[in-house]
C-alpha cells in the first residue's frame, strides 16, 4: 500500500511544482470556453436551445479531464525509457501496484485540473443548477479520469516511439473528444454519427456532467454511471495487463 | 552470486545474445565488455527481470529472476544506461521513494540515505531538485540510490558515459569502497577499458552475442600477447566498426539529447 501512496504522492508533487504547466494547460479550455462559448451563443440561442455557455461548459470540463488523464498515461512511453518509471519497473513491488499508484496520481491531477476549469467556467458566467450538483459532477469527473488514465496507460505501455503518439492523438483522443457531445447536442444527428457517439465512453461522461451541472441529460444519469463504471473496469484490466507485460 | 547458463535472446531472426554462460562470485567486481550492439545491455535486462530470455538459465543468489521476480529484485540494485531519476523531485525525495519501493525499514531509512548522500558528496544539495544537477551529480545520485537497499548485487550499465575523468575516478573509488565494506557484488559494463582494467577482478568480453574471452585482465593480456586491456579487447573483437540499426530507444535517446541541450 505504501508503494501506491508514494507513487500517487509523487504525481501530485510534480503537478504542484510545475506551475507554468498548470497555467499553460488552462489555455486550451479557456480558449474553447471564450471563443466557442461566446461565439456560438447567438446561433445556439436562435435555434431555441438556450445558452451555449451553459451547454458547453460541462463539455470543456470533461475535455480537460480527458486530456489531462490520457496524457498522464501516454507519458509512460517517455518515462519508461528516460524517466523514473524504469526505476519502478525493477522495484520489488507487484506491477499492478505501480500502475495503480500511477493511475490514481494521474486521475487525481486530472480532477484538480478539471476543478480549475470549473472555476474558470464560473468566472465567465456559467451557473450550475445548484451547489448540490458539485459532488455528483465530481463523481463523473473522477470516472472520466479513471477511464482515460487507464486507457492512457494501456496505450503508453504498448507504444514504441513518438510517431505513435501523434497517431493516437489524431485518430483516437481528438475523435473521442469531438464525438462525445462536448460541443454539440447529440439529438437529431445523422444515424451514423449518432451510432458513433454512443460508442464513445466520453459521451456518457459529458452527459453525466451535464446532467449534474445543468439538469439536461440525453441518456439518463443511471445509464451514464453504469456505462462509465463498466468501461473503467475493462480499461483498468486492460491497462494493468499491458503494463505488467512491459519489457524494455 | 550470478550464474548464467546457455542464455539466448532472439528478436525475430536476430540473435542478440547467443548461448552465453558465465559465473560471478560473491563480492567480486565483474566487467562485461563489448562493442556497441554486442549484447551487453540485453544481457543486463535479462538479469534484471526487464526482459524474458528466449532460453537458458539465470540464477541470482540462487533465485531464478523469471520465477521469483520480486525476491530477485529485492536483491539487486541497478544503474541504467539512461537516466531514471525523477528530475522534478529533490535528491532526498528520489532516495526516499526508492527506500519505500524497496521496503527499507523506516528506522534505518533516514540514516542510510544520509550516509549514502554523504558518501557521494550530495548531502548539501539534498533539498535541490534533480533537474538542477549536472550529469555527474545525477550519476552519483543514481549510484547512491542503487546502494540504498543494501543489495547483494549492483548492476552498472555504462555508468560513467559522458563524465569527466575526475567524476569517473571518484565514482569508481566510492563503488570500490562500498564493494569492500558491504560486500556487494558489482556487475558493470563500460567502454572505458582503463576503468575496467583498474577496477574489475574478472572480465568477460562479448561480441556478436557470444562471449569471446573470459578471465582476469592479466590473463586476457597474456592470451592475446598484448600490453593493455584496450589492445587485448581490439585483438579479440577486431577493429571493424559496428553500425547497428537505430532502435526506437535510440531515436528517443536522440530526442532526449536535443531537448536537454535546449534547456541548458
């Protein structure tokens, strides 16, 4: 247990020490929030869908958690050759604990980063339905973080070089984000697109967040929870399997 | 302490390590020498549980590292060819994390860390982030860390690469001292023949995945009729250059170098 704790603590220490990085990683979500939030507001309102800022804020929060958690896992690629990870791979500790510590650390950092974006959302005028919404939103952020930190670890354990990183970024992570309903409602979509969005685990995360924060939901909170938990278990198993098989 | 019998590792149709056998006695300093791509690092990876052998047997202190992985890992320390410190943590924190991962009892932890940081002259810098350290200091810290859990075997994979003669000298002196005071068996690889000549009691030379000679430095020189280990090495392995294909690790290494130069 102490091994998990010390590895989790390490991720947190690293996070708090890289202030420049914290600020830098806020850039993208804030840009989405300001440019899209205010830019699409008039069209969205005219179409009778209410405030776009209210709609997109949960999406941007989910996006932040997605990127932050998935990167912490994919970072394995670098870390296992040049970083501290190699040291942990020869330590007399079962790999599953190493991976758990790392995944929990990555997920915690992603949640913290998500909370910063929540604060940014509140600053630019987003209003959650009530304060009671926050714990449920936090639960969904934690689930999104767990799912994608595990996915990141599964990928990071398998990747061989930096070119692979670009591929994963453009053909997996970006599609997961864009097809999740973070930016547009999942109603009245062409059939093919609708089907794809239902295969994207982030759709359920964003839907859950949106349900918690604004009361609008597509699939229902129970479905969101069930799907996310299921996917989290599968990806955790997959992540720890690949992680345990890492050879250098 | 280390016993390797008919060890083989193949990657596809390439045989990196071909039927290698050797034995390292308790408390000995053993140098594993060879040109680039000869199979040194692959052998170390198999000895340290990072790579599964294709066939053959390994015994570390009587244990098969493929079967009793964690027991074997507890018994050795390793300093890798590539850095493996956390540069966002301080020197002390790096040591502390290692102590936890290797189950160093809490009571002796602080004392042992202080002793080793003092030995490698890093104690005054213990609260500084490792990213502010020079290459030599990082190396010293990694070696200090390798000794932290009082391993029975210490693997050093080209630990002096890129260091100035002063650092190299000091580093080997400390390793030798600890080898004597704590009885640690040391298994090292290096490209500097003078170092191997000075410090190693036994030497094995590997080329194209096979061991081509084994014995003390004097024996190797006598066998080849040469006056230095370097000449003996060249006589045994030939003077042709080894152009290996760059692996993905090499590509990453190149990128790492690019980035670290930018930062300096």
